[in-house]
């Protein structure tokens, strides 16, 4: 649940980018950090391991105007992708308001995407949150690799694997080039804000 400061009239919204290792979560945030640099008032914190993977989280708050007289502050996080860091992933999900699930569209990542989404479902349940109720957007990342002859899963297959029950908005994307990265972000922010507005009513 978003953190609401009644005295200062601030609603702090937490959005987490979740998905398999090396799927493009950090690349999404790095692109957003460059693209929206004027709106971002703090440094992005990035902790990397020897394998150049996000170990903890990227943290990127920026202000988004007001809802119902409350100033809105967005915090963006990523979780580490590797399975062995599940305790950290769970920790980062605490108090989450909205989630972007970044799936890796490469054929070889099909099983890892499904496993990661199932684990997200389990991790949310541990906080008594439902993957079916929380604002969620799916991003099918790395579609640009198709041009390099790398086998990419058709969107219909990704939809069947990951979105047949959830039926949430999705975007084909390339975090590297920025294709549909701002669109993914705008969609998760608007879904999350609508959800919070209902809670504030």
C-alpha cells in the first residue's frame, strides 16, 4: 500500500520492475533516467555484482503532480533477477503499488519467464497481495533482437504463456533502444494512480 503523509499531503507510490535475470529491468530504468532526467530530482542508486547484474535495486523517485490535493511521488525499483536472490526480491516487493513484469522475448528464455511470473505470484501472496488485483503491466522486451536473427517468441506465444489468465496491458519493447519504455511506464503509473484514487475515496 502506498505511503501517505497526511501532514505534508504526499502520496508515495512504489513501482517495481520484476522479471527473470538479464531480462532488461535495469536497462528500462537506465533509459527512463536518461529520458526523464529533468523530472528526476535524485540520483539513481545501482548496486551491481561481479556478473553485472542488479543485486539490490535501482531507486528512481520523481514527482508526478497531484491527485485529490496530494502531491504524488513515484519510486521505481528493480529486483535482482537471479533465483538465489529471492529473499531480496521479496523484500523489494514489500509495500508495492504497481508492477511491471519484464519478460525476455528470446525463445531460450521461455521457461525462465514463466518461472519468474509464478514466483512473483507466490511472493505477492506472502504479503497477502494478489497478482490478479495489483496494477500490473507486462513488457515483452528485446524484440529488437529479431533484426539480428536471434529467435524471438511470437507475441501470441508470450501472451498465451504469461497473460492468458491475467489479461493485463502489455507492450512489445526494447529497453536498449527505448522502444515502448516510456509507454510501459506511463501505463503502469496511470493504472496505479487509478487504484490509489479508489483507496483515497
